[in-house]
């Protein structure tokens, strides 16, 4: 799984032709290349097209399916390059294979461009990606295995992790099959507007995915884009502290809980580890950053773990509530006499109030500036262009 910009998640399942060290090395190369192409922002079809050219150069072949899921809308755009079709199980147990458009495997040196298909995953539905080793056996054809997978998946009413264990146990009851098996399950869980709670593994890549989920929930809670970004940064800092300090080399559970109530957003980050004593030299700036981006910050350390609680007040249903304060604090317009001498006639009538209204409409907010002074340095024509210079340091 690959967390992507725009509240999207990339998921992939692939199988290199052959066995042994060479096949494993090729799979590793494809994995790193896939992440690089996906992070560059290419659509799924272009990502797979580039992987095909890479593999053709290596004289290797592989099947794969790559999909990008939009958290906000449930849209799933995917490209299937000769791989078994993914299975979707609805909340009521209805199963569907996403056949999509047929494409050739990677590395076949064909010039036909890869085409993507689009589907929508409903709430509480589950997407299952797998390799052919799950549905093929020495004595059973693949179609029989696909039919059996539908039946088993529809009857299993469990969470994704338990579902994977159940499918492996039922589909391949022996200790080792004749082929490698890879299995991935993704469930669409709707976030409640006023509350959410997640239990995650305290690892770096998990925190990256959490940012997308938290951002989607904050938008549902009617936070503005700037407010959501600041809360996400503060929460990410708290989670990164857990990854770095709570569990050392043995990562365990990271709990993140969010509540929207009475025009406030509260984020709670918990762990069950033990932190090292704080440094007395060169302290970090993480706590100061969290304090700046939130209105309330508290930390509780016990023998059973650490709880960080952050609260941002007055943003739900009241966008830009903190903006007028900040404008009055940071912006000082020149006097009327100065404007009359130095500004063009078309600009000389500007007053602080219209400028404040303009900045408010533009969602401007400057956090953490305490007592700083600024001056308008230049004006150009009409409309006026302002260049604001801060003469005091930021206080964090």
C-alpha cells in the first residue's frame, strides 16, 4: 500500500514469472520503481506502462494489478496486467470480480497501451487482491478455485486481518502449496462525522497513511483547508514521537482518536510503551510545534503508556474564527500622509478595513506570531500588490 497525495491510496499485487533469487530481485526492483512512479503523480495506466518498459529492458515478465483508491469518494481506478481479477465483497456478502479491461503482462514487448478501468467501492465493502497460488492447486483448475474463493469470502464476516487468515486456512489447508501466495484485503470503513478511532502499528509508513484518513475526517467535520492541514501536522508530530520513542525496535499499538464537539476538534494519541527521559541538551521542537498549531496541549505519562491530547477550539461550523485577531496583530498599514505622498492616485484611498476583508476572504492565517511587527514595502498599480516583511522573529 502506498499513501498518495489527494487522499488517495495505491494498492498493488504482482507475481514475477519464475522462482529463486532472480525472481525475488526482480520483484524488489518492481516494488521500488512502482513507488517512485506513483509518487510522481502518474495515473495508474502510465505507472503500469513505465513498469512494462522497465521489465522489458530486464528481459523478465510479471503479472500485476495496480489500483488507486480515493478515500473521499470510494472511486477505484485500476489496471490489470494479466493478473487474477480482484474480488469485491459487499457489506451484504454479494461478490463481484473486477474484470476490467484485459491487458498483457509486463515485459511482453507489446506496443499496445495499457488501459485502466474504474469502479466504486461502497461503504463496508472489501477489496481482495491475491496471487494465483491462492486459487490454483495441483488437482484443481483455477476457475474452480475462483468460484470457491467467492463462496468462502462471502461467508466470512470478519475484519480484514482475520479474513486473510481465514482465506489462507480454507483455500490452502496444507502447510505449503505448490506456489507462493500473497493476499491483501482492503475494507472501506466510513468515518463518523463527530468521532473516529483507529488502532495502528507504530511504524513510519502507517503514519503516512494516517494523514490521509485524518484529513478526510476533518473535512467531514467542516474544518477549513488550513485548519485541517495544521491539525494533521500536529497529530503527525505526536504519532512520530510514538514511532521514535515509545517502542524502540519493537513497534506495537498506536491509538489515534478524534472528536468533533461543540465547535471544537480534539485529537488524542496514545501508546502503550515507555519513553526515555527527555534530553537536557538540544531539545527537539516537536512539542512547541504542537502547542503552536493547537489551542490546548496536554501529555500524561503512566506505567501503561503515554497519552497526548490536543484541542483546537472554535473551528467547526465557524471557518476562520481566529483570523481577525491575527490580522490585527501582524498588519500595520502606512499612514494616510505616507499613502498620499508615495502611492499612485488609484491606490491612495485604500484603508485597513477593505484590506482586512480581502485577507479574510483569502483564508489568510499566520499562526504563532506574538508581538511581531510588519510593514508594507511596495505597491504596484491597481489592484494593489503588498509585500509584507516581518521585522521580529517568530515566537514558537
